[in-house]
C-alpha cells in the first residue's frame, strides 16, 4: 500500500483531446499535451475527471484514455485514473483496468445521479480498493455528487482504501480541518481553483488543478515558491497573476473554459462533446486578455 505522502505537487486535471469531429480521442494531441505538461515540470496527471469530460466517454474510451496517459507519461510522472461511475460494477471494472495498465492510483467520485449515503459509499470504496489494490483519491465534489461529508467522515474513509482526497467543495473551513487535524488519516489536495494559494500555504501536499492545462509553468512556479522555497512574497506575486484565470474558469462550464484557454494558445483540443462547446467569441476575447496578462501569447 502506498503512503499518503506518495503523491504531491501539481497534478493536472487533464483535458481529453478529441479529433476535430469529436468522434474519438485524438492520440497525437494527447501525447503532445502530456509532453508539454511534463516538460513544464508538473508532478502528475489526473485523466478522466470533470475537466476530462468523463461523463461523455464510453467505458472503452475511459480505459483507452488511462492506457494512453500511462503510455505517454512513460514513468516520468504518476497517473491517477478517474474511475468513478454511477454503479459499483463499472467503477470496479475501470479501477481494475487502471491497476493492470500501470496507474499509480484511482480517483473516485461518488455516484452522481442518485446520491449515496455514507455506509454505501464506504462499501463502494472498499470494493474498489479490494479489486484494484490501488490507493484511492476520493473526489469530494458535493455540488455534483449531492453528498456532503464532514471532515471526520472523509478521514474515516482511510480504512477502506482512501489515502488521498481532491477537495472540490470550496469549503475552506473543512479544508483547514483536514489539513491541520486529520492529515495523519488522509492527504488532502486542493481541487477548487480559487483556493489554490490558500491550500498550498496551509500545507496541502498539492493540488489537482485544471488551470495547469493552460498555465503549467506558472502552476509549477507557484508550487516551488510556496511549498519548496517557503517564499510567501513570491508566492503572492505569482498568485496575483494566476488568480484572475482561476476566477474566470470557475465562472463558466469548467471543461469548456479550460479547452477554450488551450485553443486560445494554439493547442487544438477538438472542442467538447455536446451538449457543451467552447466559449463564445466575447468570452474568448475576455479570456485572451487574462492569458496575455500572465505573459502568454494568444492566437486571437
């Protein structure tokens, strides 16, 4: 069993690039993006989450995505495969597959249509862990799952295979309790963009961060300044640049905004599968200004 400290740093909540007609995953685009992120210094990949549009991928595509990410990462950084599903059966199948192809851990969101209770959640996590033997990163996103847990309940999942947590609750008070009082039970990664600075300063072992698809160098620089060098002054300067982008991303459909940002930088993504799409022309123009302000050059 891996220890809670094994994963750390900036883990990118990875987009899923499609072909131009959206019919399949574009392997070449994915490989290029992963190499770009690793060259920028990011510390891990988290494919198959919300940013990766997992709800519009077939089971076979989700398996393919995990396989490709492990292949293209080539051991340089760990891959944490998103394997959450509305049924235990599918989550177990995806998690076993992730283990077989070399993922370091699995990220599991609770069933997100009919909310489960805590006892059912524990049973589900235990089955996933028993089948895969991989550590679980619990994806805490109450707005999507309908399940709100106390910090103590989240920490209690540690005895059914949950060693990490991505906190996308936006609840800074609960995040604080998990980081300061319950860190011996579970390693809590921030997953709410506009709380990234606070999470790192408060001692989170890292962040699962969608914005890092767009600003990987800045994301890594922020991590290095705060978590490695303890340079709070420099961290504040970097966060002043990153925060407007994070705020913008949280103002729209998140995957749409992230892919729009990549398109603005000239990285083809294949757009999104319907019902979602890239942001409007007016929104793109607003976003381009924010991206240019951090020193990156957009193509519009």
